[in-house]
């Protein structure tokens, strides 16, 4: 298999070094900084006529609608509390210089990089001081929606359901995409009714989100990292702490109102009736109850909003999900249970990068330099994941510092 084919099918890093970097975009959230950038190498330039005078990364094709450029879209994330790691990463790979060339604001002679999230405001001065760049701020909700629409339209096998431990990728009909509810579970949770490109309304939100799970989980279990907390939750048993309907009803279902004996009646409720202290519980059981409580609560609020606005499809994004089976299962079951099977929870493979991708595609919106109107970026994601016998759904999710092959098309 030749190298390019290998890259596409295996989604692996190219063995050759980077060519030029262009279009760095950032989403600086309450907990994580998400980084997206595009790189080309000589090998990635595709085999058709080039305008040799186009002395820039996104060359202009003389022919019609062919890919004018192939390269890789790279994704990376950092903890916001370790923002210096992110600055060092950008600096060592000279990512800001690629962005610099592409978006030099001639009028003000500023070096602009697209950025969204609260940190684009909070850390603007730091970026100027350390990297000499100005953050060109894009609204967070605009970016979430733009990122979600972009993924749903451009990326094959992006959205999937998670039912009974199985992922099922959804074929999205672009003509029947709207309306939908976008639930972004970051530090906090935003719920957005999306009616079209740039047409949306943030209809709800909740402060009980990913930051609550990580913060409360850290305090209760003394774990040192988010991944450790997730690992704990995997091994735990929530029934040790949660009060189930059966605990209240002597092992019986409360079938008259549709509650089985195993339904959680009260999250953490057993901690009171058992007269136990925190030390008497295993950290893994605490982590499991917490994950279930928060996922269930978000699933329920999402459903209520979907109901209020008559929406059948709910897409969940944000790094809280992290492709975690138990999280997705709890959310899916909550949506299914409350909607009596009417509404569907769907997840996005690039869940945590919606805002950063939205900031990235906003370069095109502003028609900067060589990005022409009507340009679209298509990202052919490997179709071989599901067919691979060694396929492991956990590995198929986008992890740190991954990249994927993509092509830039011009109208
Ligand atoms: N490596 C990690 N470190 C901290 N939190 C993580 C990590 N991976 C996933 N998370 C979860 O993702 C949440 C942040 O999600 P994200 O979408 O990046 O939101 P924000 O934009 O607010 O930073 C955290 O609150 C936590 O629940
Ligand atoms: C303020 C935020 C939009 C910031 O986004 P985040 O960094 O959490 O991704 C989000 O935390 C949020 O929507 N919080 C919920 C606030 C509320 O509606 O109660």
C-alpha cells in the first residue's frame, strides 16, 4: 500500500515531516485548550496543475472543482491550567507563524489567530506577550454550531448512536439535518437549537457538567487526573451508594409509574441510610455514581429541551464524553427512557473540537487571503474502522495529538 493510501486508511501520522502549517485555530475553554491546525507536505500536494505564482500554502488550482491541496488536519488538547505547555507546543512547531502568514491583518499589521472560548478573552494578553500574536476572537456559540455543522456535513461517519454497547454510525442526510439540538458538555453545558448555518438559539444550559464531574470527583476520590477518575468509574458499582427504587420498595418494581427496582431513585442516597463515611466507600464506586448522576441529569435536561422545541435529534459534544462507553450509554438510556423512544442521542467523533473547528472554518468566512468564497474542506475519514477485525471503539475516538487526511476544494 502506498504511503498516501496508508495515511487515509490507517489514519496514521505521515512518516515524512511537515510541509507548511496554515490556519491555526484555538478554543480556550474553562478546562481544556483545543488546538486545530492544517499542514501540508510536498507529498500531500496532489497531482494536477498548480499555479506556481501562488506562493502560499493553499495554492490556487487552475482547473475547476478539484482538490487544490491535500494535507492533514491536526488536533491537540492541553489543560487550560497548564497553558504554558500549549504556548510551548505552538512555539516549538511554529504554528503561530503559519497562522501569521495566512492572516496578516495588513491594515493594522497584526498577526491574527482565530480563537474562541472564554480564554480567548482571558488570555489574549498572554498570547500577545509570549508569541507576539493577537487572538481574533470568534463567539463561542457561533463556533460550536459552525463546527458541528461542518462535521455533520463534511465528515463521513462522524455521528453515531450508542446503544447496548454498540456504536452505529449514522448516515446524515444534509437536506434533512435541521433542526437539531446540540448539547455541548464542556466544563458547563450549553444546549443550542440549530436551525441552519449560523441560525441557532442557545435555549438552555446547566452548570452541572464536565467540570462538576472532574471537580467533585477529584475532591471525593483524591484521584490525580481526569483519566484516573474515568478508570475508577469503570471499575465501580454505583449501586453501593445510589439508592435504588428496589432499596425503597423492598426489592420490588414500582411498576405503576414505570420504575423498575433497579432504577436509581436517589443518586448517592444510600450514603445517608448506611451511616457510612466517605472513607467507607471505594473511590471507584463513588466515581461511578458521580458519572452516572451527571450523565443522567444532562440526558434528562437535553430531552426536556428537545421536547419543548419538538426536536427529535440530539447531538452531544464536548470533552466530557470522550467516547466513554459508560457516559454515552447513560446519556442514551436517559434520552430513550424520558422520550419513550421518540428522541435519539447521537455523539460526534470529534466531540471536543467543535469550537476549535468552528474557529478554523471562520477563516473562510472572512475570506482571508487565498481562501475563496464557496470553498469547502472535505475530510475523508477512514471507512475501514468498522471493518477492521482489530477495531476497538475506544481507539477509534480522537485522542490527543491526532490528525486526519483532508482535502481543500475550491468552487
Ligand atoms: N484530560 C482531561 N483533563 C481534564 N478534563 C478532561 C480531560 N479530558 C476530558 N475532560 C472532561 O472534559 C471537560 C472539558 O470539556 P471541554 O469540552 O474541553 O470544555 P471547556 O471548553 O470548558 O474546557 C472537563 O470538565 C472534563 O469533564
Ligand atoms: C459559560 C459556558 C458557555 C463556557 O463554556 P465551557 O468553557 O464550559 O465550554 C458554559 O460553561 C455554560 O454554558 N455553562 C452553563 C451556564 C448555565 O447555563 O447555567
